[in-house]
C-alpha cells in the first residue's frame, strides 16, 4: 500500500464515513490519517472507529495514524424566547449574565469569565461573523454593544472574540474526559483547539506524558501573537483556516498559512493545512477550480498533510473527495517546477549532529539518485529531521515502536514500517535493503542510503550514514 506522493492526507470521520466499509474505501483512496472530531463524537463512537481503523491497519499491513481533535472552549449565546431575532445595523444590543430567555434587545452569555474580560472597542462575532458587534460599554455582569453587521441570530449560536484574551484554559472538563478516553485507546495524535498560549499545549502534554503527540491548532489572533513559543512546545501544527478566517481578516489567512508552514518546516515539525479545501464536494462529485488550486498551493508550499473536514465526515461524496485530493497531490508533485519550489524553501540547519546527518543523507541520496533513504528510528525524530529537508527520494522509517510508526503517518514523505531493532551494523544494512525492496521503494541492485544511530536503540544518537545496494541481503 505504498503511496505515490509525499504529502499526507487526513480524512475526518463522521456520519457519512463511520462504517467499516467506507473507512476502508477512504484508506484505499488515499487517506493516511483519520481524524475523530470530539465536537461530534461520543466516547463509544470514538472507540468503535478506532477499533475499525486498527483492524484495517492489520489487514492492509500498513500503519494508519489516528488524530483525536478536542473541542476546546466553544463559546455560545443563550436562547431567545422567539428562538430567532432580527438585529438591525446600528441598534444597541446587550449580552448579560441573566439566564432568562433573550429578545431583540438582550441575550444571556453563559460565560461570566468572558463578560469580565470584555472591554470597550472589542469586537464580537456571532455565527462565524455573519453578525458583528462592538462593545461600547462593559461591566462584570453585562456588555453593551452596537450592531455593525445586521442579521438574524438564533439559539446557541457560536461566538468569536478576536480582540479578547479568553481567561480560560483551552481544556474544558469535556476535553479532559475526551482526552483520557482517547489516551486509553492508544491514539497517536491529540489536536488542541483554540490555543492562545504555550501553556495551553503544556497543560495537555502534562496529561499525555508522551502517550500521544500533541498538535496545536492555530485559529486565534492570540496564538499568532505568540506563535514562536507555541511552535516550540508543540509536536505539530495545524493551520485551522475556519476560525482563523473568522477572527482575522480573510486576506491575511494565505500569508499566515505560508508563515506557519515555513515555521514548522524550520523546526522540523509536521504541519497540516485544513478547512474548506474541497468544500464544494460536500454536495458535488467534483470540486471547483479554485479549490483544486488551493489544495495544490498547500502541496507546493511543502505542507506535511492536507485535511478534509465535512467533505469526508458529512458530505455526499467522501471517497471521491479523498481520491480527488490524492490525484491533485500526485499531479503537483510530478510538476516540473515542484522540486525547484520545494528546494528553494529549505531552511538553515541547526548546529546539531542530527541536522548535519539529515542534510548529508539528503545530499548523498540526491547526488547518487538513490531510491530511498532508510532511517532507523526509535522515537521518530530521525525520520522527521530527514523529512524536514524534503529529499527527492522517499523516506522509509524503520522502527521497533508501532506507536512511532503510526505517528509518522502524518509526516511528509515518510513510509513507516514496524520491525525489530537492528542487532549490529551489518544487520542494519541488510534488513533496511530487504525492507526497501519489500515495500517497493527499490529493486535488486538499486542503491539506498541508510541513516542510524550507534549504539542502536538510543534515542537522539543519529550519527551514521551508509550507502548500500538493495541486494545486500543476498
């Protein structure tokens, strides 16, 4: 089941794709990682989907990653007596701590900490920005606002606060319960929603204790303001363009996407581009030309993964959406200008042995036109460092840890295989060549580059490169 592309595809599971047959079709169409969105999943449904994915992985003989996406602190209005109200531009409207049903003049905001944090001039966006207000007077129990963009507002609509530092953790009690359940099932990645500061990620990592890697979803202006520290502590990043495009001017999102992708590449951490990539395929069997270009741009930028949300979770054509994304990615990576664009984005290496080995492996592999770079890795860091360099040959990660192989399913260009650790240098070379042949990256007499650390099994000890022929086990 080797892929013909380097960029990975993340497919969200949902009502349209929760049965075993459809999940298998999504994998066969190109999905490398499956996302379970806890905003719409119970613990029982999460466990069933994980069971199906793990069984499918055994059947296909390929490690499949599972990403559980925590809901985060979702802010919502209270309810209206008439269920829907029509707000006019310029009118005064109040958000308060009174739990009674609202009307066209006021509504309950069931978040006292938010009321205390609001200040004059702050914007409030309702229903993904369809209605916009700004605060003209603020007190601990109420905020008086003026309507800037009019429209209808109904019960429990979502609220975005682009100017307000939300004085709560990114982890709600529901998130803690969901996180514990996900860790007990052995998932590979945890995505943290509405991250504002590095402490939000540190809090989750303190709970995971290395049992899963932690991905920060960048979707708030406060996260952009603290991007360097968030990137430093996170294991991966997601450009969550949905809420990011609500809370920030839409025209800034493309530039931020490029900044995030390049920043993650500089640190050698996976980065996922997400939201509305093939949105029209929720109801159409074919995407728009603009959507094809959007997916292609993320691939040209060198993102590790591109993600489908509602397209695969609730759309009418989930399998076609994955297959379409797969075809776009393959075609982009074949394009004559792709390699020159990827090479031009290479970052200055850090002064570490791991970076030096990774760059040397890339240069040797491309100079000799080898078929694969075989990386022996326990934690996955060696494979990630090589992938950071976006080498022309594929990266075959050989690891004794199944959890590591599953996490690497998200990483650009890495095909992970679980195998016992090498006994010695000769065993390292022979089995790397044998596995490169078995996984169809090379044929007999092809050369491969092998990267490893001596002594074997020591994390962070990457210190050796070897060139071998794929028939070295004969």
